């Protein structure tokens, strides 16, 4: 199985900041990576697929990059509605696997 | 609007069985792979199972293999998850999701339903 490791597990930031979250895969997944946002009590929402493709309706302040085993999610100009938990997920092969999550908290 | 809606969760005793339903609307259900994921209280996301658009191929996490059965009825736009021999560690919110494809590349889960809570306790 492909293991996904996210860092940090939590980050404190202020409105307007840039936040970067890292996701590492235990083996090469080329660009088979997605990022999700989950707010408390809500279902996850797809933000980015294929490492860098923004899902329809997602603000352009979100961006993804990377390939192989190292990926990043960047949130520019952090907004109040962006405080949430973010997960990466590999889609290279079954079983699909998620990272442990990164909670973005208000400083 | 593309959406999926789960139902069927509840409080069940260890060892019992339960079937979760998920109805899709706003998209061509029969052309999409579908899947289930779960989230234990206060924990992260765990993929559970997926099924091909026709239902002829199924995939399971090792943690549920042999106890969970995924199936679908394309005539009813409905996905199912049968859970047997329920254990306390199966307690979680169970989410249904469409497998979103872009240019033939699939594996992205979108959208997710609101989830249905399964609590296993005596």
C-alpha cells in the first residue's frame, strides 16, 4: 500500500498569510494526487486533483504542485473561510490512501 | 446539482449487520465509479471501498475485506455498503462519493455526501 505523510499536522496562521502544506508518498505516484478541505461537521470537498488542477469553483488562491513523491498545497492570502483541515489522497492505485491531515488554525 | 445522499446509519450492537444506501442525482450514475470512505470520531479520512461503474469490479481496504460488501443498482442510481459482523472500531461517519474523472483520469472523490453515522455499541 502507498503511505501518504502530511506535514505539519497543524499550523497557526493569520488572515492574509500564505500557508504551505506538504504531502509525501511512500512511492512514486507521478501526479496522481488530490487535496481536500474539510470544515468541522462537514463533508470533505475536493480542491485540487492531478496534483495541480483546480476543481471547478475553488478560489484561485489555492494551488497545488509537485510530482513523484513530493507535493505541496499552497494557500495564498488566507481567508477566514479557509480555516479547516486539509487532506491529501493518492489515486495511483487501490487501496486509495489519505494523509493524516493538516489543521489550519487561526493564530 | 450533482449530489449524493447517504442513509442507513444508526446505533447497532457488535456483531450485527447494517446496509448503507447512497443515492446519486444530477449526473449519469451508471457511468461513474463510486466509493465509500469513513471517518472515526476525531480522526482522519479512511477510504473503505469502491466499485466500477458496471459493478463488475470491487475494491476494499484490508481493514474491511471479508466483512464489507459494496454493490450498486444503476436502475435506481443507488450505491450500497453492507457491513457484517460490526465491531466497535467500525464506529464512524460513512461518506459516499462519486469517483470524479477528468480526461479519463479517475480516482478523485467528488462530491461527497453529508455522511451517515454508524455507532457500534452494546
